[in-house]
C-alpha cells in the first residue's frame, strides 16, 4: 500500500498501474520504458497542465467535434492509465476506439479488447476479428488500421504514439492529435496538434471541455482551430520547461 501522504503518491499510483498491466500481459516491457521516459518529461513541465497545454487541449476538442469520423487510438499504456476516461470521452464526442499496439500480439489485443468489454464498451476496433488494412498501401506493421476506424478516420487522437506511425498518419492527410510529454519527440514534431502533457490529465480535461464545446456552433469551433498554431504552441511548451527549471536556480 502506498501511503496517501507520500510526496510522490500520484506518480507511484501510476507506476503501480503500469506494472500491473505488464503482469497481466497486455503491456510490453518497452511500455514500461516509455512510461519512465514520460515521467522524466513530466518533472520538467512541473507535473501539471500548463496554460499552453490548455490551449492545445481546447483546439483538439474543437477539431474532434468538427470531425466526421473521429477515432481514439489506445495502446497498453493508455489502457492501463485511463481506460474509464477514454470510454467517457468516446461517448461524449461520439467517437470510436481502436486498439493500436507497437508490439502487436494476438494475446495483448485480446486482453485489451476484453478489458474494454468488461467496462461496457463492446464495439472496440482493431481487434483480431477486425479487417486491418494498410494505410497508403505501406507494407509496415506501423501502417495497419481498421477499415471502419483509423483507416477511414479524418481525425485521430494518439496518446503515446510512435514517431513513424504518426508520420504515416499525417502523410495520409489525417489530422493527428498526439498526447506526448516530450515536446522534442518525432511524434510531437509531426502531429497536427501536439498536446505536451500527461495522458492522465489530458483525457479528463478533454471530457470537461467537450461538455461545454458540444453546444457551440461549427463556426465557433472552426475559429478555435484556426486561431491555433502548433508551432507556437510547441515553442510555448519548451518555454514551460525553462520556467520550471528557473524555479530551481
Ligand atoms: P519518437 O516519437 O521520437 O519516435 P519514441 O516513439 O521513440 O519517440 P517512446 O519512448 O517509444 O518514444 O514513446 C513514448 C513517448 O510517450 C515518450 O515521448 C514519452 O514522453 C511519452 N509518454 C510516456 N508516458 C506518457 C504519459 N503518461 N502521458 C503522455 N505521454 C507519455
Ligand atoms: Mg519510436
């Protein structure tokens, strides 16, 4: 048991969730390494949602609400950390959920699909029963996508995505919203909107913003998207790191 007053309580709880997912067999060992890399960057941004990230989150929700076929992509880490919130968000924005694993095995996909089914989300895409196509006919395990899901999506939300896959998605003219704590990762550089923040803070925040923006008209949402510059926002995230570092001088 982790004592609630431990100064690193939240961080330790997340580690437990990641370790548990590994033990249950649906998170690859490299998923634990990815988590560790994320923790390091979370320290650097002060372990909270910056004003800069809030702007990127709002633009993302507006973009998702304007989409025809928005899909939320999930992997082992996302499932371990935010399965309930991903389901809530999918309901709120009327979107689909698709499993997409870097180290795809039949077993991992089955476990994740079952976890979602146990939570009441039956129609999970990207499973072993699904028809998987290759985006732009690229013969790579990084290019697979479910026909009714990411393959035909116009907007895809990708928490903790691999750089190669993010590039394939962007090149196929999809709008790609990434959630990645590292503002310098290839994924963050390639995405249409790069949210530099922890997936555990971003998804709950998206749900709240979606509740509010759902009632706005399309022009209002388009204006939010048009006023957003990902280049400026990424620069802002790098500045956040400088500001946090400055506090330790
Ligand atoms: P690149 O995009 O440059 O190819 P990568 O794919 O090699 O990077 P990985 O370590 O494979 O990087 O991917 C993990 C990424 O996910 C890291 O950039 C890490 O910061 C980020 N990450 C890990 N945990 C979280 C989290 N909880 N929330 C958001 N991002 C996270
Ligand atoms: Mg990579």
